[in-house]
C-alpha cells in the first residue's frame, strides 16, 4: 500500500473515530458533523448509481461524431446553446455535471463548450430555476438567466481559447 493510501485510510479512520467518540462522549458539534456526513453520503448513494447508469447509456448510445458535430470545436455558438440546454436538464449539481462533462469531452466536445456546460449546470437547472421563481418571482429568474448565461458563455470561450493556445490536453488525449 502506498503512503498516500495509508494517509487517506488514517484520515478516514480518524474522522470516523471522532464521530463515534462524539456520540459516546455526547459532544454535540461532533454528533452534528457525523449526522450531516451520513445524510450527505445517503443522498449520494441514492443519486450516483442512476448517474453512472445514464452516463453509461450516453457512452454507448451517442456516437462521438454526433457530439463533435453539435458541440465540437467548430460548432460555434450552437455548441454553447446545446451545452446550456443539456445543463438545464442536469439534476444533482456538480456531482452529476463533472462526470457528464468528462464524457462530453472524451466524445469530442470542445473545451469551451464543456466549460459552458459546467457553468450553465450551476445556474440553469430547471428544478432550481422553478424553485427560485416561486420564491423570488419569474421576472427575477428570467433577468438572472439572461444576464448570467451570456457571461458564462463569454468566460467559457475566453478560458477555452486561452487553454487551447497554451496546449492544454486532458490525460490520455493525443
């Protein structure tokens, strides 16, 4: 076992021991931390299997040529539009968006389009926007989307151009 693996297991064991001792010694902040961790881990275990199933289906069913044509380097603003629309349907935040972004990139999506997908997945999710509109009003939600989405696209294009110019490549890319 490597040093890093030993350090990770030691850290995990220390945190678990702290949580357990917090219950035994009635240490309220430690109990709350452990309860929050277990709740979050439970939510992840409910979502992750479905996410990986959907990503697996995406990998099998969607051809790289389709992704390249609609979201590749030469797709232009159309690629950013597709990324924004896909991001709107993403449920689960970055827990879901990061594996999807990786899958998009390996299938031929442009770097800037992947950045747009990641940024848009944080601001355009339909369930989140509906919830926001119910509390803050439809007008606020529309203004927020109309202001923030173009900024995400512009910053994604700038970052994508910068990294492409610098020769950025993912691990495993030729």
